[in-house]
C-alpha cells in the first residue's frame, strides 16, 4: 500500500512540476499583443496616412465595419476595424468599452449619471452623452471606482 501511494504521489508531483514549468515559460515568453498598446494610430486621409496620438482620442463609435475615432481637436477619422480588435490594441488603463458600439477615453469622462433602476449614462467633457449598457455596466462601475 505504501509503495502504491508513493508511486501515485510521485506521479502527481511530476505532473504539478510539469504544469508549473509550462506556466513559468508562458509568463516569461514575450507576448507582443498583451503588453504593447498603440501610442499612435495610422489613419488614412485621402492618399496619405496620418499618425494620430492615441492620447488625443476622446471616444470611438462603431459604424458598420468601421470605427469612427473622435479626437480632442474636433476631427473625426474613420478606421477600418472591429471594436473588439481596436480595443485590444488600446491601453485598458485609458480606454473602456461602455456599450456595444462605444469605447471612451476614461480621462475624457466628465460625469456618470445614475438613471435609476441600475441604469447609468455618462457625459463626456465635450457634452456628448452615452448609455452604459448592462453587459459593460459592472466592469465600468468597478473601474470608475463607483462600486467594488
């Protein structure tokens, strides 16, 4: 009995050791998608591309297969990308998705309004208003420090 238990324990420890090695290797390996976010975004304007600083983005709205990027200087640019793909490229400490068709720059949020019955909306510094939908509400409230 002791010999069987010893063999099972050794096999178990070997599996755990192997899994820990795999996890360590995955954490050390460079991962360009998760750790590097866009600082500039290439926006097509006619026949040329302009590089806009992502820190200048106020908010992004979805328009069919395109994203409309609204800048602090009042300009609007069209970018061919899905909202999910674009959000992966943006710094999550600065950008937050609040509904299916809107990503906002957190520093550009002026106020959060409780509409009652658990509904919320936000007003941006430029007075643009957006609804926070239920699929994104909990993460939004947590990041904004409203609820834990």
